[in-house]
C-alpha cells in the first residue's frame, strides 16, 4: 500500500513532528508510513485523512490484492 | 489522557505499597524459607530484591512522569502508538518461536547427560504449548 502522506505534508509545510503530534503517534511512525515500511490502521488512516481534509482512498493507494 | 493519568497513579500506588511493605515481605520470606536449602533461599531472596529494585525504579519514573504534563503526553503517545504495539506483538511472537526452538534443542541435548533436565525442559515446552492454545482460544472467542 502506498500513500501520499509525505507529498501532502510537504505541500502544506507541516513537519513530521507536527503531524505526529496531531495524530497522537510518534515521529518514527510517520517516518515509517512515509517510507512505506508500515501500513496504518483504519483509525490512523482516518485521522490522517481528516488532518489533510481528504478521504482515505485519496490518501492511500490500494494496489493488487488490496482491492476487490 | 485522564484515564491514562489515573492508570499511572494506580500503578504508582501499587508499586509504592509493594516498596513500603518490602521489609515485612523480606522477614516473612526469611521465616517461610527457614530450613530451605541455601541455593533456593538465595534465589528467592535474589528475585525478591530484584523485584523491589525494579518497583522503586518504576515508582520514581512514574512520579517524574506524573509531575510533568509534557512528559506525560510523550509517554501517552509512546504507549499508545500503534506501530510500537505492532512491533511488540511481532517481537513477542518471534521471540516465543525462537525460545521454543532453543528449549526443544536444549531438551534433546540435555537428554544425553541429564534426563531430569531434559524432562523439565520438555515439560516447559508442553506447558508453553498448552498456554498458547488456551490464550488463542480465549482471543478467538473475544474477537
């Protein structure tokens, strides 16, 4: 699963720490999400989408078996 | 956050009670283990002292956390971070598989020299397997 977190974060000039604080996670989690090493839970995906004012489908790109 | 603070306060209270009753427990253990072989007695006392030291350390750590709003928030995030939880889950799973394999190997190796040790290790593996099945059945019903 890919995501546009880094792209959106940079376009809005938000630091990783600020995003981490807003989502109540550690900065390391944001780094791992951006690097694609960790897949967010539904709750975290929802929070991230809310933070960027977008939808989960817009923020996360589901590929292959991740779709019906 | 308030619930987390309450949880930490309760933990600190339990730890403080354990620390305060340390001397009583020490004398009680001393009395209860009277006549027990020196090695076993030393082991029991060692475990108890280790637990006391750990309890003092955690009680102090909790007091520091509870005295600073910033540190408390940091700890709350660290403890509730879903990636940390996922890492812990994976670590526990991998570590238990490795421990099980090593215990099985040790059991086989010990069989050549000390059958009692081998049987003890085999019993440990069996107990671990039973506990795993029971815990899995519990979560299977719960989720």
